[in-house]
């Protein structure tokens, strides 16, 4: 941050040390960034020791249970309410669904952890180069459909970075709650783009219903009008709108 990077993410790999020590250290780190830079962490990740090639979770005496993991997520959300919280496909569908209810706001889908995994389809041999085992093996389309069915809005938005809303500019909007005037409509527009360009038919139907249901929840009338206009433009083939 001294060198000019104004958005940073932090996180602890839980299970290497006593989780209470790492957890308190994580929150102290967030507090320090606030005090020293006036900007807390943009994101907090919560990975934990999970099974992988040549790794047995039982070999780690400090590995944490699902119950403890859920408590950690919940307390971080209360302690650092403005931060984005990230969980990966290392966790199972069941665990991911549970922690979404407790504060997780960013999840991955269709992840590949082997070398070159996104460039070419993975073979059985490729999996030996994986950084860690995947517990949630669903495709991105399946994850998007699942989120829509749970009434979450899958957002592919990168507007804040592209508009320069980073660092203290982002935090002032986030902490005041004003960021939702950007995030909510941007989420709906980027979801619409995904549905039109990449989604399966079933996912598209479910996602479009969710968008229609969410439009009235945009509080500002002018924003809602612009949103509806852009959603129609997306349907007609135009792309890349943002607030």
C-alpha cells in the first residue's frame, strides 16, 4: 500500500496453527490497515487445510471442523462488515451453501487447479499437478443456476475497478451503504449478459425470472429506469453497461 496499491486482500490458511491465534491475528491485521492507511481489506479469504495429493487432513492437529469454520465466517462478517468474503471450490456444496447464509459474498465455480487447467480440458494425469483437490466440481453454469435458485444474484461485475472506485473511494461508498446503488443494478446487468451469452437454457430461464423479480428492489426510480433500458439493450445484443 505504501507503493500505491490501494486495494488489498488478506486471509489465513486455517489449520496450520491454532485457529484462535490466526483468527485474532486476521482481525488485528484488518484493524491495523484501517488505522494505518484508512482503508481496511477489500477482501478476506478463509481457506482451510483440506485433503490434497499426499496430504491427509488428519495429519494436521489444528485442522478445523465445519462448525468452527462457520463460526469464523460469521464473526468476520460482523467484525468487518464492509469486506468481500471469499470461499473457493475446495469446500463442498453443502458447506458453501451454509456459509453463504453467514456472510460469504464471493465464490468460485468451475475452478481448475492443475497447471494449464483452463487452457485445455484436464486429463487424469493433469490432476496430479493440481494445487489442491476440488470438492465442488460443478460447472460455472451449474453454480450460477444454483445461486439463482437460492435467490442470490450471481454478479460478474468489475465496474468499480474500471471506474477507479478503489481504495478510500470504494470504502467510503461501501461503509455508507451507497455502493448498493451501483452493485445491485450492475449485478443484474452482468448476470443478464452471462445468461444471454453463455448459460444453458434452464439456467437462462431461472436467471431471467430472478432479474425480473429483483428490478423493483432497486430503490432509486431513475436508476431503475436506466437499468431496465440497458437490460433491453443487452437482450438486443449490446454489452458492457455499468453504473
